[in-house]
C-alpha cells in the first residue's frame, strides 16, 4: 500500500493495538500494561521494528517496548504486525528526549541499534549515547543501567565507548565484528543491509555498576 500522506501513517500507527497512546499515564507502572512483573527492555529508534519484534518473539518472558520518533518509518513495522498477537510487545511513538516523562525506574535494558551517528562535533549531544541521554536513562533504569549497542559506524562506536566509560559504565563485551562472535543476536533492518554489503558490525554491552 502506498501512503498518500504522512497523516495516513499517523492514523495507521495510532490505530495499532501495540501502540500506547498515552504513555505518561503508565509512568512507573508499565508492568500493569503487560500484566506481569517480567523485565522490560526498550529499543530506542526501532525504525521499522524487525529487531524489537524479533526479540519479543524469541524471548516471551521479557517485555519489549520499541520507541520511534517518526511515524513515516514506524508505520511499516505496524503494518507487518497486523495479524500478530504478541503479549510482550508495546510501541511508543515519541522522541527519546522525553523518555523521563514516560518511564520511572522500571527499565532493565536499553538497545541502541544503528542509531543516527551525528558525525559533526557540534551535534555530538544528539547521539543517543551522549551524556545528555545517559543522564536521562539514569532515571528510567530499575537497577544497574544496562545498554547494548550495535552500529556500523566506527566513529559513533568510539564516541559511545568514550562517553559510556566517562559516565561510569563498564564495557562488559565489545566486538568490531559481531558476526564472528558467539553472541546471541537478532538482526535489525539496517544490520541486514550492511551485512549484505560486507560491512562489519560493531557491538558493545555496557553496565553501570552501583558503587559498593
Ligand atoms: C538508522 S535508523 C535504525 C533503525 C533500526 N534500529 C535498525 O537498526 O534497523 C535510526 C532510527 O532511530 C530513530 N531515532 C533517532 N533519534 C531518535 C529519538 N531521539 N527518539 C526516537 N527515535 C529516534 C530514527 O527516526 C530512525 O528510525
């Protein structure tokens, strides 16, 4: 189906049973939306959603929330979900800058897959691993903050390692070629495209341990 206008995309996205239209109302109690106390994992910048949907399918005892800023992208994922019934999946159409309006110390893991690299120094604060975002994430994690990142972009990857380390995260796993590691993986749309072109995928898994 060709979408005539962005407005069509917004209508389709908002009509999806997976979309939480009023996420602020669930702040601090997203577990009630899932009717269980299973861990909640969030993908920021889910794009068309292959990853977050694949993860929800693979790990039914974890609740997954996909966040995406643009309805024009999200609509493609929503359309693919029409005939599905995942009990452990919700989607939020919002900018991650507002994440603290929506969550309160209830998230276990954040996934950042092929995030926009913002290569210019003057835009560094917009990177989803900049200190600006790491401070926001502190307010939404339930326990020790846990971030998993995949990217083709080595500059973003280096910037993330620096920013996470400065902010107190320990890089538990790190790879410059995810395909050659023994790491459980669900591929994203961008990952599939980059792999097809022969690009190597960078991967990190970072935890901010509480001080003892
Ligand atoms: C390059 S795409 C990657 C999509 C998907 N994660 C993948 O790996 O195939 C990055 C996505 O992040 C979204 N995004 C970027 N900044 C965002 C923000 N602040 N809040 C929510 N989504 C954001 C973009 O709209 C875009 O769809």
